């Protein structure tokens, strides 16, 4: 016979690094996650185990075999199933008392308000190539005063950016307005990874194909993203410790055993970023 669920017992090992009052604050918080693939699924599981009590989740995709190397909900038993449905089920299996509202057609202009309604923190996990949706979500968060976090799985590491509602916006940092789609990709890469710690060990460059909108990704990077993001969300919700907002970026690369903090006033308009873009553009066939 299954034992009844006990929230306090389930999260009891958090106490010590969290006070009981802080744990209850997490239980009452609402976090929105758009994208439930490699990083998004890991984010949801991590935050559910941390004890976050309310979620808005969104993804229109279904699990396929090529997701198996990195996605938390990808199993033989879930092939062809909607990612939203599977991940909501997993989150409720961790905490059956959690409020999990699923947006199974993703986020668009019609449901954007409902997705962000009452949200305390937004966690970005949508596909790298979904530029329009990402710009829409970050602009909406900035306008609504919602802190927003994005963590990119780069090689075997993570790059974290935090956008404070009182600080630099996503658009001011990345400067995508008026750019071609390929130039937007170049600027997004440059802004995500000013330190480019992952650059030196890409052993099969043919795996990166922007024309086909695909690139390599590892489970190590996705799990690092979830750990770094979970800590950032904890700090934001509990008001503990410093979290440097953009134009600061943090990148840790486990393969190279390196940690880098970068500060780029003006974002991609910064002279150092312009130099980086001169390197990146030829890789995308832009020069």
C-alpha cells in the first residue's frame, strides 16, 4: 500500500541549506518554464525536487529517439508522447500536490498572458533556433517585472544569463532587432558565450548545421544547466546572495575545468563582442 505523500518529509534534506521558512516560500512560488527538452525537462525535475510548488510549463513537441541522449522525459515508453504531458506527469510523481499547468501548444501571443500570470520567475528553455518566441517571452517578462533566467548547454558546460526586470533587457543585450535570421543566431551565440570556453574541443564540426537547425548537445551540459538554474531560482525566490544580471554572464566548462565571468556593457555592441562576432560569422557562412 502506497504511503500518503508528505511534503515536509519529501524536502527535509533541503533543510540546512534552506530554512523551513524559505522552503515554504519555495512551495508557494510559481515558476514558468518554456521548453521541456534537454534543459527544460531537467529544470522541471530539479525545481520539483527543490520543492517549488507551482509551475507553468509549455512545449508543443513530442519525444523522439534522438532525444534519448539528454532529455529527462525521453524513454522507450514515451516515444511519440507530448513532452508537456510526460513532464507534467513526472513532476506530479515527484510532488503530487504540485500545481502544474501545461500549455501543450507552446507559448504564443494568444496565451502569453495566461502563461505568465502570477509567475515569480521565468526559466527559458526553448529551442536555440526559436528566436521569435524567445524574444517575445523575454520582452513580456521585462515589461511585467518578472526575473528571467537562461542557461545554455554549451559543449560539456553551461553559460548562465540573468535578466533583472530592473536591469538590462534581453533585446538591449543581444541586439537582434532588424537582423537577418542567421545574424540573429550569430548574435545569440556571442551573447550566450562571451568567453567561448567550449570552442576548443568540438571534434566533429559537421554536426553543427544552422541551415538544418541542428547541433550537438550533451546530458552533462543539460544537468549542469539545471543545477546552475535551480540555484539561481532559489536565490531569486529567497532573496539570498548575489546574482549578477546582464551584461554579466557566467560560464563554467567541466571539460576544460574553467570558470569565467564576463562583463559586456552594451551587450553585443561592446567592442569585445564585435570582435567575437567577426569570428563567429564565418562559421555560419555570413562572411
